[in-house]
C-alpha cells in the first residue's frame, strides 16, 4: 500500500476535527431551528386568529352562533313565561276590573245628575 505524502497526511488529520464540527453543526441546526420556530409561535400567538385555518374559523363561527341562539332562546322563553302568566291571570283581572266599573257606573251617574 502506498502511503500518502506527509503534506497530504497533515491536511487529512486537520480535516477530522473540522468534519466533527460540521457533523455537530448539522446535528444541532434542526434543534436550534425548532427553538426559533417555538419562539416565533409564542410571539405570534396574538395573531393566531388571523392565521387560523378555515376549519377552525368555521368551527368558531358555529360556536358563536350557538351561543347567540342559546341566549336568544333564553330571552324568548322569559318573554313567553311573562305572556303565559298574563294570559292565565289577565282574564280574571280584566273581568274583576269590568265588574267593578259596572258597579261604579250608577254611583257616578247619580253624582252627575246631582251636580246639574
């Protein structure tokens, strides 16, 4: 086997630490890049609504609509209960008011005739 000349051996030996350094850099580069991506995600969390994917936007829209419809349903139910209560008690209140007014009519008529 032929041996490499002395100058070439020095270059090859000098390349070993360089090769190890390059391997370390190549190995650490994705880890550093992932760290940068994580920090960018933390910084951009305020802009997440702007970058939300279309499915998330639709789901959010449907959730908001559900909350709005639920609130409207509660308001409608309260109004219905008030109206139903009026219908149950309103007729008896009205009939009592009418009978009181009918009883008052002769007394008011006689007072009017006396003042003439």
